[in-house]
C-alpha cells in the first residue's frame, strides 16, 4: 500500500472555486504545508500511466491555454512517441488580455507542480520545465515551491521566456528551450512528435496541469459535476474593461458571460460590446453576450471563440474602431517576422483600420481593401497569429459597422484619441520582427 493510500481522503472542493479554493479562503499563496494539509500527498503511482490517461479521458479535461484540445489525446500521442518524452508547462500569460497563469502560479504553485509530475508519470517523462515570463514577479513563488519539493524524483526546471505575444505558442516555447529563440517554427512535426531535444514533448498550460492534480485525487465524476458535457470543469477567467472589480475569477464552464461580468462587480458604466477569447478572439455585441455560455461549443456556434477565457467589457463611450486599430498595431509589431502574412499582411490591415479611424473615405475603397486582405492572410501563416489577428479585425467590421459608416463619412467618434480599454501597450517594441 502506498503512503497516499494510507492517508485519509481529503475533502473535495465544492462549488465553482476549485483551483483557487485554498487562496480564496486564506487570501494568501499556498505554502507546501498548507497544500499537503488541504490535498494530501500526490497519488503518483497509485495508477499506472495507461490508467491515468484513461482517467483524464473520462474526465473530459480540455486544454486551458486557448484551443481547448482534449488532454488525453495529447498524453497518448506523446506517450506513443519515439524516445523519452519531456513535459513543458506553459505559464507565460503571453496574451496581454489574460493574467490567470500569474494568479495560479502565485496562489497555487504546488497544484501546478502536482500536475507536472502526474503528466510526467502519464507519458514516461524524466524531466520537465515550467515556463514563465522573463522577470515576472510570480516566478519567485514557483522557485520557492520547487525548493520545498526538491526531494521529487523528476527534475523540474524554470525557464524565463521573453515577453513576446508569439513566444508562448507551443512551437515557440520548444524552439526557445532548444535554441534560445522564442519564435514559432513551421510544423509538422508537432512538438508532441519531436520537440525539446528532438524528443516527444507535451506542452500544456499550467491551468490544465493544475486540474490534473485535482482529478487524480477526486475523480472524473467529481470533475464533470461542474461545467457542460463537452466543456466540463471550471476555468479561470480574466475580466477587464468597464467592470467594477477587474481581476481573475474561477467559474464553471458554461456560465453565461453576463454572470461572469456580474462576478466582477458588474458593469461600471453602460456597455456596447465584449471582447472575448484574448487578442486572437473577437468582438461580440453586448446584447448577444449576456446569455452566451462561456464554453467552447457554444461560443463557436455564436461566431466567436472562448480562447484564453478573457473578457474585456467595452463601454458605450469608447470607440471600438480605435480600440481595434491600437490592438492590431500591437499584434503587427509582435509578429515573429518570418512569414509573409505576418510581416506584410498584419501591418497592412493595421494601416487600413487606422485609415477607418481617421475617416473620410466615402468611396469605400479602404473597407474593400481591408476585407480583401483579411481573406488573403487567413490560414497562411507559419503559426496561428495572423489567423487570430484577422478574426479580431473581421469581428470589428461586423460589430462596429454603424460606427465605421460614420467614420468613413467624416464623422469619427469624438473620443477616438482618449480611448484606452484594450490591455495592450501603446509603444512599439524596438526591433520587433527581427
């Protein structure tokens, strides 16, 4: 009998707060002793790798990094690869619209480490890396947690990744760990087939791995008791913009967007739209979002994406076109600079939207040119960056159509220059794309 089997079974978290249950009660980061008292020792070895992957499959756990890919399928692919696998935990918060990885790594670093160890057990890895942003304050909590668990058999390192929008894409992380260059690479092969050191590599978001630490303790049925049939469990949502209490909240998947905004204190002033899914997501009119369930299938059916589970509430007094233009300029600057759709396409569509902000094009030439460019870059990049940017721009053309008509008729919004709601830096980064 293992030590974990002899310990009393800990009480499972109830309600929608699971990952952050300990910190929600104490308001402080969980130390090693606190983590053990709450969850007990990690049940690594209680089940073999195949049984663990089957458990993940029954739970329906999907990736929390944006794409929502079933975790069990990734585990099986990596486990079946040639060579000893490697595990990479992505905690970079590369999208400025989200800070949920930072919150999780600060308040529940041991739950993330549990997930890393379990993932290593599932795929047969003997080493792992937790990636954080370069200079991030919460990296200290990760180092402290690893120091407290230096007895673990698996070697876990920490890598500090440059703060680039594309640097946390999975192939960019692998490339950085291999070469020091945090730019995406052309695939295939995917990292699951040949990644760090040429070995099969599991790249998962830290939130996904933290859920794994709970599922192995409390079971697949417990995990599925929250969320929807296709998107089970809870998720961390970053809520910003015109709400009373911006921050990170844990909610059940399937919670209506309006209820999530209410969790953040509700709107601080009347709203016109919500930007969903991070900067690679899209805009949605406010009247279409209140009842929209925050879940992958429902968002897709509504014409948007759940993405990184980030919401930015845009007030009526803001200029949605100016916000879109500023965000697209940031996305163009953050290009890896290694394929045409990014190097030339993104700056061009940013220029077009800038022209719409300035107005004065009653002929419609700018709009026609922009629509044509959006169609040309979709699906042609080395990574998904140009796809996300073009989706974001196309959504703005739909949601802010009336405002665009006013702009091109020479009646731009009076608050164009004062708008600052999307969480992107205004200055361009020297040397971008080099």
